[in-house]
C-alpha cells in the first residue's frame, strides 16, 4: 500500500467517525493528555502545535494557559468537530494539513503534541523529523505510541534516533494503550 493510500484511508476513517469520535475515544485521549501534562508546564508565552489534533480535546487543557494553540489535522470532518471546541477560546487556530508536510517555518513552537498520531503515519520517523523541524530549541515534544504498533524499544529508539532528550516515557498505566513520551528538543538541534 502506498503512503498516500494509507493516508487516504485514515482521512476516510476519521471523516466517517468524526461525529462519534469523542464518544468512543475521549476518555482514553484525556488519560493520555493528563499523563503528559503532569510533567509539562504551560505558560502564557507558549506557542503550542497539536499535530493530529482530532476533535481538539487538548485545547480544553492548554488554551487558557498558552499564548496560542494551533490544531493541525488531515481530516476535514474531524477539524469541523475541533472547530466547535475551539470556539470557546480566542487563541486557537485550525489548519487542514498533512503532519508530514506542516505549513510552518522552522523553530516556531515551544510545545508540540503528537497524541495518537504516529501509528497512523506511513513513516513515523519522517513525521517526527517534521515535528522537530517546527519545534524551537529546548521545546517540549510530547508523543504517544500505540503499544500494539510499537514495542517500547522501537518507540524509544525512534525518539533517540531523532536526537530527542527523553525526560520520561509513561507506560505503566494499564488504562493507557499508548506510551506517553515527554521529550525536549536539544538546543543544538
């Protein structure tokens, strides 16, 4: 299957499930976000990218604390759901784009969240390379990896290959189907 066929399948899946996504997955998504935010501080100067933002659940946790939040997703219908959630905040912008080709300059974001993204990407290393490109030096990069898709060794190896400093990887919770990695982009990156 080509990369584009895989992505098109993901778009169709998320377009079809957009209306019911929160019903099915919000509890698990919130658990991942809450796990990450135990170790990541958000302040008024933060510029956050939510890469693969889905229905925008992260906005409720960070928008009131950050300067700006940008939600990026490839599914138009899931972004329509995120738009409903974003209306509550004056500092959330939504972008319809492929996470492998984010339309941003280098070194823009202080925090990049990639929650439930990597397992949907044909080449997770390339996706992470783009995430690192748009993240400023010393930024936080928060990534989850589905345990069914990545062994802990493969997931950690992917993060290390990109030169990320791993602060912690949470995988102890049985309720989480993902590893939750808190990383910092090195200042020399």
